[in-house]
């Protein structure tokens, strides 16, 4: 019996993401929540002949409470997307408040749920959710996921284009750091060594740059009509499905996610936190409390952080990780301060 709630379910990501969860055999109830259009989306999906029960809620009549109560997994693609010329950080002004309000709902009505945050800027919205949950004494780092899966998906696709003999599905690229521009650090030296070692320095730099700025490719191509939605729905579903499989006792699944590290009891968190803050960050920037890293999933959520990848990356990737931490520490501090100041 698993209830999944999608917040922002009527949006560009929310609709295809909800469609995929409606098809997932682990999901017994799918609750859709949005501030507009969600009754239509819910009615449409409810005609699909899978066994998942469909519920849809607008804010009125305690809609958020009903959508969240009893939920095991809450996935959040609510908020505004970028237009050409904008950074993800430009979305903070609108999306921070949306995420704060949804996180308050989760703290009250679904305090034990797994929470997957898609809304940008992920580097700041995930800290907002953590701060809200901490304030209510219901924060469990094992259950909070910043969704960085699209970076891994893009890395697999782009490296496959350079491979002589392998398709995208043959790759499982780890992407570390955060989710915006230079905070995105794909580690091809560890994930696709046989392709990576054949590339020139210029080709390596171009491949990394393409992953770091893959979101901009889509924003530009959509030309004002938003950012990645279909590839994002796929990526969000990939992480959500992996988690549902882990909850249902499939052992040893590894996915990358933006995970909370400081004072966390998750295996590997202390080592990751120390390595990042002592070896990859300037001593004068504020702490990097979150980082995208590969994690082992279990029925508890994040069971172990595979931090040792940080020690294995090559010199160029270490340089990129150092650049990432500078930006990341500011993004994380901005999210944390938004709640501390409220
Ligand atoms: P969209 O505008 O198509 O959809 C967003 C939906 O959120 C809309 O239906 C809107 O009504 C809803 N919404 C707004 N306020 C809400 C609230 N308070 N409660 C519930 N729902 C609310 O946007 P989109 O293209 O689906 O993108 C959504 C977010 O996901 C954006 O912030 C975007 O930047 C982000 N995104 C993240 C990634 C990633 O890799 N993590 C990738 C793509 C997009
Ligand atoms: C992405 O990487 O596609 C998303 O973060 C959306 C964006 O703004 O680029």
C-alpha cells in the first residue's frame, strides 16, 4: 500500500510524471495537488485502467491536507520554470515561498513521507524544505531527496553520443555537487572511463560543459515556453521508481541525489561532509551542508552515501568540484536564511 502525492501535478512536469506514477504497480493511491487545472488532469488520468486510485485536490476545502495525509512519497515539481536569459536562482523569488508553504504542509500532514524536490533552484529549495522540517522536529535526512537525476540522464545521453560502441543505456554516470551550471560536476573518469580516456582535453571540457548547461539547451529551444518537462518527468520518475523498489525490499539500488550531510547519521555522511568542507571548499565560504552524491537506497530511504567517489576523481574534476562548492555554499545559505529570517 503506497500513496504518492504530486504537488504541482497540473504543470509541464507534473502531468507526465503523474501519468507514469499512474502506471506504477507499487502505487495504490496517487494524489494530485495543484493550485489550478488539477481536477481535469485527475479525471483524465482516472480513466486509465491500472489499479492505482486517483485523487485530485485544489487548495480549497483543505486540499493540501487531504493530498498529503497518509502519503508515503511526496514529489514536488511546483513553481515557475525559467525563460531564456534567466538563471535558476532568478526563480528563487517566487519558488521559495511556494516550497516553504508545501514543506509546512508536509511537516504537518505527512511528516514521515519521503520528499523528492524538483522545483528550482534545487540548491536552495532543498535547504528550505530541510529547515522547515527541522523547525517541526520531523527532519529525517534519509527521506529528503533533491532531484538531480536529470543531470545523470543527460550525462549518459551525451557521453553515449561520443562512444564508438555503446548506447546511452549502457552508462550510469555519477554527477556530483548541485543542480545549476558550474555546481553540476559529472565524473566521467569514474563512470565512463573507456570513453573519457579517448577524449582530448577540449572534448572533455565540452562534454562537461554540455552537462552543466544542458538545461539551457532546452530553455533556448523552447523559446519562452518553459524548460525541460518530459525529460525531467522521466528523471523524476526514475528516482521515484528506484525508491519505491527499495521500499519494497529491492536491495543495493544506487542513485545520485542532493543529500543533507551535516550532523547526519547516514553511513558516509560525516566523511562526505568533512571531505567537501575541508578539502574542496575555501575556509571563508559558509558550510556546504548538502551535496549531490551517489547513495544506496533501502526501505529507510538513503541508507548509505558513497562518498569515496570524491577521493577517486581526477585532478580536473577536483578543480571543478572546488568551483562548485563556492557557488553551492551561497545557494544553500540563501535557502537556509530564507527560513531563518521568516
Ligand atoms: P509549470 O509552470 O509547467 O508547472 C508548475 C506547476 O506548479 C503549475 O501547474 C502551477 O500551477 C503549480 N503551482 C504553482 N504554485 C503552486 C503551489 N503553491 N502549490 C502547488 N502547485 C503549484 O513548470 P514546470 O515546467 O513543470 O517546472 C516546475 C519546476 O521544476 C520549475 O521550478 C522548474 O525550474 C523545475 N525543474 C527542475 C528540474 C530539475 O532537474 N530538478 C528540471 C526541470 C524543471
Ligand atoms: C533543467 O536542468 O533542465 C532544469 O533545472 C530546468 C532549467 O531551468 O534548466
